[in-house]
C-alpha cells in the first residue's frame, strides 16, 4: 500500500524544542509558512517536546478552515508520557513529563488516546512504531498487532515504523504488513545505508518510504551536529568536500541534500525540519533548486 503524502512534508521535532526552545508564536509562524507553501503532510510524536509538538500542530490545524480535513498527520507510539521530572532527551525547557518506553498493546492504545487529546484530532492518517531499537520482541509482538487491528477497524489510516537505522526497518518490512517506513538519517549524502536492503525491499513490496534527517541533524545545512552529536573531524572533512563540489555547480549543499533522496524510486516523501518561518521558506526554496545530472554523478564519485 502506498500512502499519499506529497513529495515534501514537515517534521515537527524542531517545533517541540529540539536542541533549543521554540516559542508558541514561532512554532505557529513556521507551520503557517509550510502550509502557505503547499505542505499538507505533518509528522509529529509524543517524544517531541514531551507532547509540545503535538499540541502546537493540533492548535494550528484547528485554527484553519477545514485545516484538519486537508492535512495528513502522522504520529508515533512507543513512548508514553507520565507526570514527573527527568531526562529532557534533547528537548530542553519542557518539564513536567517523563517519557516511558512502552511497546505493549496497552501502551499503544494509551499513547494514541493521549496523542488524540493533545492534537484535538479524531484520527491519525499514519502511525509509526517509534525507535524500537532495543525492543523488537515487544514492538513486533504487541505494538504491531495492536496497530494492525486499529488499521483494520479504520481507527487509523496506515501503520509503519520510524527509526534512525535501516536494518530493523527492513525486518519490519519483511516480517510484518506495514504500509510505510520513516527512515531518518540513513539515506543522505553522508549515509546511504538504507539503499543496501531497505529501499529495494520497500520498492518490491510497495511500502511507502519517508526519508527524514536529510541534513543528518544539521551538519549538511551548516550546523554543528551530526546524528545529534558533535561532528567528528573526518565527517566535517567529507561535508566540506561535498560543499565544494556543489559550489562548483552553483548549487547550495542543503539543496542537494534535500533533493538527493528523491533520486531513489522507492522514496515518496522527504521531511524538512524547520524551527522558524524563515527556515521553512529556505528549505522549500532548496527543495525547488534544480540540480544538474553532472553534479549528481560527481557527488556519487566524491561520496
């Protein structure tokens, strides 16, 4: 089953305060800029700001005439929020809730009920099992069957798994009947590991592929982090070489990074992540930048 999402969507991790807090007004402006540019697919999760991103997205959609009806929204299960103080997990400034890993049937049902309450939506178009790296047995044995049952009942539209690795996503595609995968950071100019098995398997089985983390958490867009940590010197050297090659063709490196995933026929949608209206506008401009075939060939050689 292919899920219709459009070529680009907005990931709301930054709007939950990833790395640094974002104000309500700034989040609203970012969502509005994406909407005005034609983005209709929005991906969120309880993890993003301990529910803050879900709340902000829901508030924005409720404020639009028929906004929720036009939008396609995905959220995730696997982290249940409970009152308390604990690790911020990359989202500073959001306190009062603790994330508890729970891939059980009850955890899935509770997580979805809480997400519906935070967003104010009556259903989700797509639900991902979120980051079950160390929880395969429970995720495949309980979370997946629970979501499949909800899909069969029409309670949710489609189901899948979202991770920062390709190997377990490939296992989900082979061993379950997921509709979609969200692979973050593993099909980029710096890391193409998803192309070995995951993308061909999805193409064979008709599974929708959404690619996130195309900047590898920032380094391919001028940031200082690679996969959420300080950029290693050898990676920074590769980025500089990629930037040099792109500049020789007059193409910004972030434009090539955003356009790259669509070169694979299995990829249907690329998520942009923006924390301001200006960033959203810049990313969408990058996404529309023409990239000559000669540059792709040279990047393949350089990479």
